[in-house]
C-alpha cells in the first residue's frame, strides 16, 4: 500500500458476473474521482479466507442455480432472519480465524460488501478484531447489487450504510428493520465505461469487426454464459438469416464459446462469438437489441445504452422481479422460446416494426439515466464514510447488532 493512502476493501464473490462487475465498478469509480488517494482491493472472502467446505460456497452457486428446485428450497429456507443469522452464527467458529486474517492483511479503513453472504460474519469478525486492538472497527457498508427481488441476507442491521439501487429494494431494507438513515438510494454501481462518452455506432462496429448496416443482436447469458444461447442462435438464423447479425457473448463458459466458434448457422448469418469480454459498453452500444437472462447488471447497462431488452430467462427467486421490471416498464419483452424470440426480432427488424423498437430504445435510454452516474454518487458517499467517521452508526447500536448476529 502507498504511504498514507486509505484502504477500501470490497468483499465480493464470483457467483455470477454481477458481484465482480460491481466490485470493479467501485474500484474504477474511486480511481476516477480521487486518483490514487484510495487503495481499493476486492477479495472473495469465502473462496480465499475460509477453510473447506466453506470455501466451496461460491462454486456451489453454479450447481445450485442449474437445479432450480434445490436453489429455490435453499433461497426460501434462508429468507427468515432467524434462519440465516443462526446459520451464519453456526458457521462463524469455523471461519472467523481466517476471515480475521483477511482483515489483518488488508487493514481496511472501510469495508464494502457487494455480496449478500458477506455482511454478518465479516462484520462480526471486524468488530471482534477492533475490540481486541482497542480501536473502533472500520466503517462497513453494503452495496446491494440486485435490482428488485433481493434476498433478505443483504439487509443486516449492523451495517453503517446500505446502498440500494431501486425504491423496491429500499422498501425491503426498511421492512427488514434497517433505519431510514442507514439506507441510501442511488442506483446500481455500473462500471465507468458506461458513463463515458462512446464513439458513434458506425465507428464502434468497424472497430469491433461488425457489419456496418445490418441490425445487430447481442446475445448474452450473464457472466457465466447461461441459458439457451446456441438454440437461440439457430432460431434467429432460421428466422432472419442474412437480414441481421448476432454477437454471442459466452462469458466464462469457454466450452460454449469453443463449440459455437466451430459452427455454421443457417442462412449464412453473420455470427461473432466472444468469450468473456471486458468492453461490454462498446458491444452494447454497437447493437440494436440485447437478448439476455434477467441479470441486474446487464439490465441496468442495457438501459444506459438505450438497448431494448428481450429477457429469455431468469435465475429463480432473485431475478424474478427483474422480468416484471423490464416488461411492465416497457423496456422490452420476456420470451423463453428461441423460436418466439427469433420471431420477435424479425418483426422488430422489419420496416413496420422499426417504430416500436425505436420507441422502446428511447424509454430504455430515459430509464438508464438513473443508473448512469449512480456509481459516482455511491463512491462519494463511501469516501465520506472513510473521511468522516461521525457519519457512522453510533458505536453502541452497531455493537448491539453485532452481538445480535
Ligand atoms: N459481463 C462482462 N463480460 C462478459 C459477460 C458479462 O463484462 O463477457 C458482465 C455484464 O456486463 C454484467 C455482469 O457481467 O455487468 C453480469 O452481471 P448480471 O448481474 O447481469 O448477471 P450475473 O452474471 O451476476 O448473474
């Protein structure tokens, strides 16, 4: 660490792509607003600072969401506060020593959690470490990265601040017993590339190797490349053939990317296959429609780019509300069937469908404004927490909550 620099420790995990994207956004946001004044590090506490089998929790996420019944059971089982608090309390004796080691190594001046399973134990350990050293614990903030139906584990009453992205999440936080002054509504933290000015579509397309004229569909499945990407590609190729182009982003799903790269699609459709891309803002700005699962980060990013959205799936429970959010607000459609998705795209790309598509794009861009600069508002507030400890929850009530955890 640089001399005199304040340290911000972001707790994240690679369950999906959203938590990492939010952690990266916060790091980039601090850098953009304050240069080198803060050192921001993100760490997956569960993977790297807990013993077996706890370090397998992030890995088990992919398995669980692939088995919806199991995922739903676990999700609802852990919803009541008394269940998730007592579960994590039971885990605490097995993981606390290593979690404490993380805090010793990072020496944070501020801890920010962007993950629903990283409030109760980390905050408890942080408070215990500080008590041992006879100092005040570093302030602790949660940044909620779900958009609508978020799990109750996000809302721990002991945190100093809980940043939420939407009014729906704010109401949930208050229902879970957080005080109004603890809950701050700014929006989702989206990476600064989405708030920067971008080159015109024509220039982007040339740079990205896309056709300059054909309507373009961006096909993604979150950070993990989930969903029926291949079947959707086939259906679009059958319905639209040479009348459109598709960019298929497979995220960390390397197997899928390899398979698609070796495939030929009906009608000679132009298909660009990509693995995990780090310039999502460019790809979104270069396309006309996105087909994606209902990931919160992807939805907010698409709105910022004024990109109409076709949702083709959602992770049960936590992404369910995102479907209503998109459909009810007129930002796009929900359609699971590859053939019906293809029919919708083909209709939008026909001369009579263009007007509707443009109207949706306008609504998206309008809604995207609330997310475009949310990152910087969050980062400003976080920096204020480092600089002005008086903003914090009074120590007494914070301690009471830690004990309650
Ligand atoms: N993402 C990315 N590159 C990729 C695939 C995904 O940067 O190749 C980003 C995407 O832009 C979004 C995040 O990963 O910010 C996915 O988050 P989301 O909340 O949509 O879904 P999750 O993967 O967390 O379920």
